[in-house]
């Protein structure tokens, strides 16, 4: 049975209730909290949450701080940030702190639920024929979704795992940004292609010795990226 439990963090009660109501209609179990501290405490005590919907502007701390704390405790829950319309910096910051996706307010209910559905499917995972994919000194366990480099474990978000998997299955092959969008987010995902660049930037910080001079995730100028052993 697929787990469908969503934590909704939003300090405005009417918006929080609206989001939760539509998620319940889509078949999700929801937990509603109004402060960052409540969200962090709940995530510390409950490991069955698959998706966190985090508003950026909160009374006690930002949604970015909540995202960092959730990732810091090792949670693999999918994280969607609710950002203000036109605030591109919020989107980039959210992705760099460990979020998997973002939705701008105001948003359409069908699009929002579709984003939650897509992320929940990625979190739940699919069936993989290989347990491990080894590339050079890197090993990707497709069951536990863990990446190791010379016995050092590298924590990955759901999106990062799928990007690494795409690279490892297409090593030494250049992937366009559109290729990566399709392989990771799906062919029906429509958003700014910059989401790929931001996630690549975040991955480089984790896997490269020097993120400013990457040796593995290299840029193919005017096209996309490829993995070099």
C-alpha cells in the first residue's frame, strides 16, 4: 500500500485548511501545523510523512530553515516549498536548501495536487532491476537510494537520487536539460528549466572535491550536462 501522508506547514489558517482539504479530496492523509517549530518537532517524532509542504514566510522561522532542519535529521520525505509569485530567489534558495519542488502562490488546485502526486511517486520509488550501479569510486544503491563515494555516504534528496541515477545509466553521454527534466520530473512536468541547473549546482556541492571546478558533473555548453568518470 502506498503511503500518502502530507505535512502542511502554513501559518495562515484559511490557506492551510484550503490546501489540506484539497489534498484530502485527492486521497491524502494530512497533518496541519502553523509554525516551523511544530513542523520540526512532528518530523522528529514521525517517520511516516512522505511529503512536506512548507510555506516560506512563517512567524518563528523561515520555511528554508525548516527545510534545512528536516534534511539535517536525515529525512527523505519529499519537500515542496510554497513561494510568492515572482520571487525567483525564493525558488533557488528552497532548492539549494534541500527542497524537491516549489509551487508559487496563488496556485491552481489541479496543478498543486499534480505536483504532490508526482513527488509522492518519486518518494515511494519504482522497481529497479539492479540493486547497485557502480561508476568509478561511486556506488548508487537503488533500493536504499544511497550514494557512497569511497565508503563515504552522501545524503541525497529524491530528485538528486533520480538525477544521479540518470547520469549513471547514461555515463559519458551528454544529457540535455530537457532530457534531465523528462527523466527526473516526467514528460508532463512544465516549469522553468532553471530547476535543473539549481539541482545540478546542489549536487556538485555534494559529490565534487571542488564544486567550482567539477570533475564528474561537467557542463556541455549550450546543451546540458554529462557524468565523467
